């Protein structure tokens, strides 16, 4: 993977970009979440911004450093991807690729940047070998790590990095409410097509899947209490009323169980599309219950 062209920022989280431009970027940055292609693009963009000669507008896309980044020839950016399809990062990559050159001064830029786009592929041995370096690198060294999630990284590695979550704002704020409401309507009508269509917005966004599942649980709770005229806490009065009329208490309880399961899978970093498929399939089964 060669570093992405330095240009107008479109992928670097604003909080991180502000730190870079202020010269206060943490020495070890961990990018998590989003899809694999997006993470790698962001990691490359962060590396480019760190060596850009126009710090206050980094990545400027115009300076000599940015030109070399665009050509993939900047000597102070080193990328160490995992091997083969497993994206495994073994101890030899850490020792021979990073530790062996760590104290060599930058060639051109003010700092050197080591990029690990498959950081969660590091073996336990590789992570342990990396710890001391992550904690106290030379002052001219920065690390940019990218990982699908934090589960495969040792707590000692996580404690030495400053993490930034990607993809959290891919959907507008409050999208989970609208999607959950649409799912509730689909459930009440018994339309499997409407159910799948409503869930389509959840593709490639694990965080939104979980938020939507949590919100749909609140609508279901309101549906369970609809016949006793209890206050509607979700704010989706119509959807809750329709679900309360269409579903038995057994169906509501079963839906709640499905949604709790989906939240648990999301916490374990299950594939987003798989989550959506499981969600719609299990809810469709509940619709068919008598």
C-alpha cells in the first residue's frame, strides 16, 4: 500500500487533523472502525499530513513532500502491511522492519512515520515486542495504526495509543430512529420485502446497526405497554401502536431477544452485512410466528 495523495482532507477525523496542524499529534495514533479500504486510506492520509511541509494546512497537496507522497516515493513514510489474506503481522515485521531502523534520523521531513494498516493482525509476540517502542519512541517518530476493532489488540498496546473511531458520522445524526421506525412499520405489516428494504441503510455501518437495534427495542417496549395506555418513551407512538396491535407478547419478547443478540454480535465486530442479514432473517421468522 502506497500512501494516498495529499490533498484536500476528506478522510482524516477533524479532531485528529486539528492536532496535526497544531503540531500536537500523539506519537501513536490508532484508527478503528469503518471499512478496510476507508481505514487504509485514512491511515495513508494521516501519514501524509504528518510529513507535509505546510503544517497549518496539512495535507496541502502542493509542497514537495506531498508531491512525493502522491508518487509513493516519500522516504520517511514506511508501510508495513500484514502478509497474505490473513493480514498477519509477525514479530519479524516489527523487529526487522521497524525496530532496526527506528533511531535513524528522517531523510527529508521533520519526522518519520511508520504505518501499520493491519495492526489488529499483529501476533501477541509482535505486540509485546512493539510495546517499549510504542511507549517511548524517538522524538522524530510517529506511528499510525489501523484496525477493524480493538478486541485483538493487547490492553498494553491500546494504552499507548490515542484512538480515533472512523465511520461514526457516515449517517446523519438520528438516522437510527428513522430506520428503527421503518423496521417497526415493516414488522407490523408483515412484509418481509419492506423489512429487508428498511434494513438496507445499515450496510457497512456496524455502529448504526447497534444504535438501530437499541432504538427498535425501545419501540418494542412501548408496543408491549400500548394496551395499558402507558406513556410512549421512544417518541414513535404510531409505530409502537401498530406493533402492539399486530404482534403478540410472545412475538415482542422474541424480537427483543433477537435485537439483544445483534447488539452482542456488533460488540464482537461481526461483519456489517452479515449482521444485517441475520437481523432481517430472524425478525422475518418472528413475523411468521402464530
